[in-house]
């Protein structure tokens, strides 16, 4: 592996150069999590940052137990990239930004047949959260129209059937209240304790987990189709990757279960690593060094730029420098739709690391090849409460 790999303990690695700033609490959480029962090895990504007890931007390999709290409440959260039929050169941002007034409401009845068919095809049986299908949710979730700004590997672009002249749509969302309900049920019964692999409790959680992953994938699909319908375009899905999940894996000839919490799989083809709403995103091709230990990065990559500042403190840091109106446009010329004042500040580009540094660490570690750079055009967060 390259120079951007640090071995923090015998079973904890960090994919980041020594110049990459990572909050000390995140490192503490990473090492503490490595001490859980049955934990074989842990890998932190360059976007590592503190979570609620467990770090975000990391992968955890356990040979005895599955820990639902490591996956978190947004089971199946991930990224999907869609290419639309709209030409970038034909865009009118003023008109485009006015077409999403009802995008957060439950899907209209006209979608019912599509929803039922896709639920059946994906073996989704739960009906209790249908009202949330096709909706983004809060926090760092978004739908963002993007333009391919620069191509570094034309062969990969051709393989993915991407056209730089056409508008792209990146969707970041997950299982919404469904995943939340699964974690809350687990905690009420087991606190944060892990489940012995093969036990009845393990099998019960895994069945719900797998359904939530499928639900999250369908949610992103419906979000994308809904946004494309709103701007009167069509498109196809180029990739869809989950970054919050647990799955069986053999690491260095050892069988166990790999937890990913904000860690993008590197064993599932091309992925997009998004920046903040005012930064570039990167389409990358994962690489595999056959001579390196699989435990170094646990078949995982960063899932984004990574936060620098905690939620709730961003408005205090930024309100003296930026008026609210300043945050609806970015330095890259893109627009932002966010009607919630707190979220507008919490998700400001300044609250995140530069994505380029995260990408650089993974390139230096020999984990990825950059295929293309994507520039934000319009980012949708929420219509929200404009008086908030």
C-alpha cells in the first residue's frame, strides 16, 4: 500500500496521510470500537469523523458477532448516479430550481403500480413506510444535478455509458424511518450488544436489515425518477452503492461479517465519492493490490468529504461571515435549494473537508483510480420551513 496508510494499533488501520486532519475523538472512537468482543480488525477512511459513540467513515470486521449499532439507523444508505437525457448546455437554472415544489410530499397515486411492482421484484414486504418512499430525508441526504467537469479515463466513461454533454443526477439517501425502527427495536431488546453469528436474534435482525437495504435502494430509484420527471427528462442508473450495511466476508482467509458505517464498498465496481454541495464529486474505479493485506482497508473507501464541524455549531461559525442569501449559491456557480435555516448552515461547504484531499489519500494508498470529476449544478436539500 502507499504512504497514506497508518497502523494505529495491531488491528486498527487508518487510510489517511499524516497531513490529513482527523478529529481526535474520531480516532478514539475507532480504537474503542476495535475492542468490542469478536472484533478482528477495523479500518478508518480519510473522511473519518465522530458519530454517536461510533465513528463514521469506517469499516469493522467481526468474527463472532454482528453489531447493529455499528450499521446505525440508516441501513442501506448510499449513493446512486443517474445520467439524464438533458444536455448541460440547454440548462436554465432559474427555471430548473422552480420545479421541485412537491418533491418532498408522498408519491402521488400515479406511482402506486410502479411502487408495488418494484417492491415485489425486490422482495420488500413491509408497507408501514410506503409514505416515505421517494423522499430524501434530512441531514446530509441530497439530490444533486451535476455536470461531468473533467474526464481522466475515457475507457471507464465509455464502459459506464456516460456522456459528458448530458446532465447527471446523484442521489444520497437511505431507508428513512424503516431503518430507524429496526435499530430502535434492537436497542430496546439488546441495548448496543452484538448478536452472536448464527443465533435466532442474528437471523431475525439480518432478515430485517436485508429488507431495509432493498428498501433504501428502491427509495433512491424512486427519488431519481421523481426528480427526472420534475424536470421533464429521462435517464438510466449508472451505479448504485450502499455504504451503511453489514455483510458476510472473508478477510485474509478469515470468515466473518463486515460492518460498514459511512464506508463505500470497493468490491462492487465504480463508485462516486461526493464532496460538499460547493465542491466537486469524484467518480472513481477501485483498485486492488494483491500483495497488500485485505485488512488494511477492508474492501472499503471513503463515502464523502467528511465533516470538519459538528452539526449545530455551523451557524455560529458562519453567520458573521455569510448572509443566509450567500449560501444559496456556491463558489462553483451552482445553486442550492434548502428552506431550513439550520440545515442550510449545517451542510455548508465550509463544514466539510475538501474532497480532493480525501481522494488524494486514497490515490496515494493505491486504492482508487480517478475516472472523472463532477461539478455541482443544483443541490436539493429540502423546501423546508423558510422561517426556521
